[in-house]
């Protein structure tokens, strides 16, 4: 249909002319129509072939698009991406990412959904999101179908309001730290935050008065009360509460937590997904 010649069709298909002629003969037998008749130096389609070509041509193009390597053009793409992340990660990632998209992918859209940590695998398995940017509760339990790439290590500090009684201390003692009232963030909805699991492993405990599921809420509580909190130190510079907060080194250093990029293996070779992951890694992966 596209070449108008058995010989040119054979060349395009990387087949011999007899092989194409034999295939055409089988099609004629199966459909009960000559399909193509000789015309001058080439062939022309019969009415039956013309009628069949529109739906068959569209189907062949769909198959070809699924099998051939696609090139993702971010400048023209109208793709919508969905990312799962906490408000802490979103505050660090989204401003720069949206600025970047405005320059290189102006027609693309990004939607974020909350991250509860425990649902990372489910969100990806159920295709609810394209990627998750998060720490993982237990890397040993990460399903085999979930891929990951480390981005950055989270550094923690002890935050309190600037006029807090403990803010006058040159160094925060372990006793003062443990006895003070604490607020913590628990995205997973667990009764015991990860830092308390670390303290418990050393036979220690602190006075956790409340847990919230947003980092911004924790910073606001610290700003307006005598509660202190173990929070990511790199968020302070992004927070409007920064002028009102005082950060001190932890007397008991928190175990390292790594924010990683997670995706499902089914998206390994999808051009748009691969471009998104490459962009996130290029922009936010650090070698700590």
C-alpha cells in the first residue's frame, strides 16, 4: 500500500521478493480478493484493499509505536506526571523542578500526592503514581519489582524557638534533651517514630508529647511552644519559620536516613518515565 511495488516493499521489509509475493498470495487466499493488481510498472490496490487499509494501517502504526524505541520530546510533550512525597521533600524538590519544567517541558504537568512511607510499594504496584521520593522504612522488605536510586542523605538537628530556655545552652545535654517535651513527624502513622526506635535500641526514651503527619506543622508547633523537635536541618532555610527557630546539634546523633527515588520496573523503558527519573536524579542526587 505504501510502496506501490512488491520489489520496493520487499526492500523496505528486508525480505526477498519471492517471500513477499508468497505472503501476498496467502493474504489473497485468506481474504478472497486479489488485493493488488498490476498497473504500469507497479501495482495498485483493489477497492477491498482500500477499505481494509484504514483500520489495518492504524493498527499497524499502533503496534509499530509499541515495539519501536520512542523518543520523548519534553518541549512538546503534554504528559502528566504524578509524584508521591512528603511536604518536607516537596518543599525542597518542587520549586526547582517546576522552574525546570517551565523551561524544558512547558506543556507537561506535575501532580503530587501524600507519602505515608508504608504505602510506597502499593502506590507503585497499583499505578497510582509514577515515582515516589521518600525514605524507606525497611529496605530489606522492598519488593523486587520496585526499583530505587538514592538522592540525598537527611541531616537532622534539634529545633526549638529562639527564646526557648534550652537555646541559651552552648551544648545540649542528653538529659535536658530527653526530658524536654518533643513533637515528632510520623508519616507512616506509627506510634513510635523512627528516632525513638533508635533511642530504644540504646535503652533510652524521650518525652514525645505529640506526633503530626506534616513537617510544616511540626515547625509551626516548635515556633509557638516550648516543645522541641528532631527535624531535617536542610528544611529550615526553606521555611518561613526560620527566623524564629534555633537549631542545635543533637546530643545523640540520629541514624542516617536517605531520600530515594522509587519506581516500578514496568516503567523502566518508558521514554517519558525514563526522562522524568533522569531529570530528578540530575537535579537532586548528591554524593554525600
